[in-house]
């Protein structure tokens, strides 16, 4: 099926043929929106035969395109997708993001409101194996629901609502293309190991700019993905590795803020976002219940394991931050890279 015009551009950076094969299988089962859409697979600098995988879905997915991007790094693939996109709505997925059938229907429903410039939905875990007991303690509560940054997971309240833009994680984020370019796109993200010091804060910077400009993310439960979590990511080693990455990101952000290149990373919602209020009795009951649970939790072997891993995680983050800061002041080219106005 083809459309006369395109509104939605689904952009999937990838370097893994097995994952992109699964991702495209889910996309081929999408319920069709009223407006046209395309799917851009951006093959990012690997030798995997992604082209043949994409070709195998040509008859199943309308307006499917394969694009090879030779520049290393996730940001390069995201920006190439934005520049190639024919649609006015950029729908970013990772290759391990498996969409719900109503994904595009939810996006269309959301962007029918012209005030919306950014949207997202639930990033629910698809665990390869049973999660270790300590993992649940890495979930963070917020007025809108729970999230886990280390695995880019999010399960907020089951209703349409306006939320801070930083909840739009890279594995499931949607933007109006005009605003994406107006605000300078995303910053450097995942880089090859030999270029790790050139890592930046990815879509976080874009979220901060959106917030500073009074924008929000419209959360719609229909814009749902299952985020694949392999067994290798539910380990102490991965969480320490993820903390090293975060340390690089935090140092990058801090330097740019100090040089007035971007807004202060204020994670308080702007005035256009209302914070849900918990009913008094429910809040009171929750506090009492938490106090009763506290002593059991402190005795739990799983919680003690969480505390041990969290300590290693936090230590690795601090060390990584310091190493990046040291590298910045000994490498002029690296400092110039960090201080670029934008990376489009």
C-alpha cells in the first residue's frame, strides 16, 4: 500500500541485523494511520548485512527505505534520518524497540493537537530472562509514574497527559520535524569505544531546550513499545558500564552549561506542565505502608545486593566524569567538539 503524501517518518538507527529484523516484523503489523508514513532504516557504520534484511520487508512495509550512514555514532544516524525524512513528524525508535500495533494510531491521535511538538509512550520491558531480584530497586517513582534510566524503561499512568520532555527516551520519542531542527537536533550519543570521550548527552539536551522554551511531551499509552532487555544487561557489569557512559554524558552537559551554550539542566517541569496530586488519604496510607515495609526491605538480600551494585554504579559514574574532565583540558580538539553550538 502506498500513500500520496507522507506525514510520519519512523527512523530506526541500527547496526544489528537480528534486532532490526525483529523490529521490522512488528512494524509490518502496525494498524495504519489515516495519513501516510514511511520507515527509514539507518545502517550505522557496521559490516552487518542490514540491506538484505530491509529488502525482505519491501512488500510488507510501505515506503520502506534503507540508508547507509558512514559516520560513527548514534547521533549521526539520527540526524541523517531527520534530513532524509519526508514526513513532518519524526518518530524515533531503537532497533530493540518493538512497537505495539496502535503505535502510529496513537501518534496520529496525539499530533492532531497542534500544540504538541513532542510525544512518547510506555517503554515496557521485554526481558530475555527472569530479572534478578535486585533490579526492581532501580525503578524511580515520579508524580507521573515509574521509570528506570539505566535500561530506558518507563511505565507511567495509563492515561493521556502532559509530562516533562525528558521522559521522551531515545528508544521511543516523537518530534515535529520543524522544532527538531529549530532547536538543533540531538547531541552526540553512543560512540565507538575508541571515541568514547566524544560521547555526549544525546536527546537529553533537546529535552532541556524543549522545557526551557515552555514545551512538554504529550504522553499517550497507545504510543507503546516493548524494549528488549537481554540477560547481559541485567548484570552488575552492565550497570557499571552504563554508569561510565552516564559520567561522560554528565561531564559533557556540565561543560556546555558553564560555557553558556545551552540552558541549565533544570529538571523541574515548566509552568505548562501540571504535577499530578495524590489524594490525601491515599498519600497518607502510602507513607504508613512504606514505613512498615522499610524494615523488611533493609533485611532483604536482594536490597543489599542492590545497594552494593548501586555503590559501584555511582562510583563508576564519578570516576568517568573526572576522566572526561581531565581529557577535556588536555585535548584541544575534544574541547572544541564539546563546545560546538549544535551538531546538525
